[in-house]
C-alpha cells in the first residue's frame, strides 16, 4: 500500500446571494479570480495582479 496524502483543492467557490437570491459564484484560484453569473455557463476572470490593482485603486480601507 502506498503513502497516503491529503491535497488541498486548487480553487474554492463562493456563492453570492442578494436578498436570499443567488446572483453568481466567485471562484478563487492561486493565480486568478473568476466570476460566473447565475444561469451562465462560462466564467469571466482576472489575474490576481489585475484584481489587486483594481481593488487598491477603487476600494476603501476596512477593518478586519
């Protein structure tokens, strides 16, 4: 019998709701963030670098 291992998933999905209605899914990957609107089959994505630039330029500072 071979050595047993546990591997972490390559991505993680988060369902986004507005007033208890699902509006889409965000998928976080090591190199990109993807978005898929409810009812759509394809994903739209940006690199982590582009996401960071956008958030730093348009976001507001928040406490934890």
